[in-house]
């Protein structure tokens, strides 16, 4: 019964917030068009902790943040562009979002804090505009009627998240079988349109399934000075309105165990469609449901590259083995040569030495 109440409460919260991504009317146009995000193969280089130091060598793609409903360049986010970085290690994909903004944090009030979301195309017919674009209204959309319009969304609201701490998938919520995160609200969602948006594993009866939150992430702000680790009692963690940069860092497996078209599946060497959204409490005011900025007016292309250093990553063990073999062979040859030389010297000394019988030695001693 408790599990059911948790699932229902989470679903209700999502439905109440679903209009945060809602668009109305015809799809807008903007001069910026779409763009690319490059994910290079860089294993073992980044740690998901919200800090950007380990991302310094990664190329960033920068995009203007325009209002999602009315992408007028005159109404762009005051803090400037958002920088999007991505890498992968062959198993997981990692993202770093960087955006300038004065420090704003209010414990337990997500709409008074910045928020970010990533959206990925799942179904072949899914559109960037209207979050998948299925025409069904709330209460009528199903996995059958909206088949092919699925999008995968990661949404992080930091109102209950401690900077530098890891949130997202956890044993408690995954045991319930959904994509929720009761600790930091870094949730794993699927949608067919803004009205039909659910936690993974939750939704219309015929689309219920056992699912999990495959995302992990953390956030940070450059004005924060404590690097040994914050705890909940330290909130608001920094000084309100201090200038600086927000960092949002995430990771997720390239492939998940989803069997219900709720997760995007990434393949190395194949492009994927993605989008980036950002909310900010301008002038300290709560952002409303529709007041979010988008990094593009259409899908961005996520390019997950294969390793360009194949000779470096794969043949290295062979090169090490060859060197070891050559060294061992050299020692063997030297040992053989030394053995031959010693044997030769011994045999030569034996051939030139004179043999004196023991009796003669004793006789000579008696005469003396």
C-alpha cells in the first residue's frame, strides 16, 4: 500500500508540473537553427561531482538560451549562452552543462532555484516541439495510440539537492520500479506530449512496467568555497546573488534494460537527437510552468564518436608483450654466450695443466 501511495504521489506531482514544457500553437522558428554536441571517447577522465576541472580539455558547444514558446533573441536569457559538453567511456555517457547566473537557492522551493532538463528522441515520429508531438489529450494517450512519439527526459530540480552530492537513481526508488528520485528530484521520465508525461515505470495501465532511474548527477556553483562537502544543515550553501557559473553534471549508461520505449538507447558512431532546457528565477521571482529557455528551436545532434586512438587503447598490451619478449630473448642469448665462454675456459685449463700422481707428492715431502 505504501509503494502504491508513493507511485501515485509521484505521478500526481509530474502531472501538475507537466505544463512546464508545454508549447501551444504552431512550432516557432528561430535564426539559430539546430546544432551539434560532440561526445568523444575519453575513458576515466571525469567524475560526476558537479565540478568542472576535469572537463577543461573537452570541447564545448555553446547555444543561446531563448524562451521556448517565443524564441525571440531580444528575450534571451540574461546570463548568456549555455555550454554543453559530452564524453563517453564506451559504457556510460557523461554531460556537463555550464551557464552563468547569480547564485539563487531556496531550500525546498524548486521554482526559486535553477533547473535543467535533457530530452532525447526515442520514437521515429517524436518531434522536438510539443515533447514528442502525439495528438492525444491527457487521459486518452496510451502506448498504442502514441506509438512512435516517445521522448526520454532527464529533469533535475535542485531545491532539495545539496551541491556536490550525487542524486538520481537509488535503491529505494528503483526497488519500487519507477524513475523517481525522492531525495534530489533528478528524475527519469518518458513522454508522448506535455499532457502525457510520466516517470519511467508509471503511466497508463497498459504501459506500467518495472523500471528504474538510469541517471546520476550533481550540481555546483563557482561562488561556493567549501570543497570538503556540504550537508543539509549548511543550506543555502552560498550567498544569494553572488555572481558565478552553475555547473550541472550527469551520467547514464549508453544502453539501458528498458523494454517499453521509455529510454533512449545510444549507439557509438550513430547520431542521436537531443534538446536542452533551463529554468532560472530571474530577479528572485519563481519561474512559472512555461518560463523555460531552450538551447535550440529543434533537435540538437548528439554525435557519439568511436575512439580515434584505436592504436593507443587496443594494441598497447601487444606492444608491452613484444618488449618483454625481446628483453627475455636478449637475456637468454647472453646467458648462452656466457655458458659457452665459461665452458671453453675450463676445457682449455684442463688441457694445459700437468698431472702429478699422489705418490710422487708424498715422496717429495718425505725427502724434505
